[in-house]
């Protein structure tokens, strides 16, 4: 079986934690990672605080194949992600010559002053590589296994489109859904036994309410078709037994 590739995400911004901005990037990253066969293992939301960002980036990059950050690479004083990621890697945060020239030319073509605030968007850790930004030009960057991108959803998505083709991909998770008319309280015990007997699967239980009735959606996930089908059969047989008794 191919290597299992994993990822984590650090969402950066006081505005997310305060509720002023509603995050739209977590779900998109999860969808993109699933499509690529990469397991998104953890998401952290941290404030615009350098020690918090450094701690999160260092903890996660040691545990997963890839770390993605969003937010905090803009022109304002509280956009400190570049400084924090540089600190996490123990390298200086400095003006990148290519990014500086890219932004300088962009603002000159638009007749807009390339002031000190806008110049901040050309700063990145020494040795970082650019992540292209086809929407607003200012690049994201990657260093080690960490990809640093904008928080604006359209820009994040465009940057991620440039990153995903460069990543290692893993074996994609297969899944199957099994509807259960029985509540979780009735099937919880037997379902736990099935999970224990089928360790190569992950079984989820999701209560639903529709048309005035409660029911439970059971979802089996596995990288093995044989394991998936074996667990599915065991669940269906369990449901048949319980329904016959009711």
C-alpha cells in the first residue's frame, strides 16, 4: 500500500476567533485533501500572536506531511504570519527580491504608490519559495513542509490550486453509507463491536432528522475495498437482527 500522506491547517486571525469573519477555507482544504488522498488530521485556529503561531506551526509540521496556514500575510501591522513562520524555522524574515519587484511593477502599472505597508507583502522567511497568486499578485510562500497562504477565500483557493499538483498523494479513502432506522442508543454497543472487529475501517454514526422522523446514517471508510465491504455486511446483518427483535 502507498504511503499515507497527512496534513494539518493553521487558521490565523483574531477576526476568526471573534466571529467577525466566518472561515470558508477549512472546508475547501478538506475537500481538496480528500480528493488528493491526503488525510487532514487537525485544524487549529490561533490569534494574531507570534508565540501562538510559532507553537502551532512547529507542533504540526513535526507530525504531518504538510501544514497549510491561512491569513496574516497582508499589508497591515497585525499581519505577522511571515515573521512567525520565519521564527518557527529559525531564519530571518526579509524582503524577497523577486516578490518585491513583482509587487513594485504591479502597483506602478496601476498608478498606486508602493508604500511601506504594501512592501510588507514582499517579506518572507529566507529561503522560502513563492506560491503564485493570480488574483492580487502578492505571493504566498512555502518553506520546509509548510505552505503559507492568504486568508481571503478566493485567493486561498487560487494559491491552493497551484500547490496541490506539487504534493505527494496517498491512497484515497473509500466510503459507503448505510441508513439505519434505529437510534444510536440501540446500535451503539453492537456498532462498537463491529468497529473493533474491523480495524482497517473507520465507522461513523450521524443522527439525522427528516420528515418528522429520526434516523441514523452509518458511514464506513477504508482504503481497502475488501475491508469496506466486510464491515458494511457486518453492519447490515446487525441491523437485520435488531429489527427482527423490535
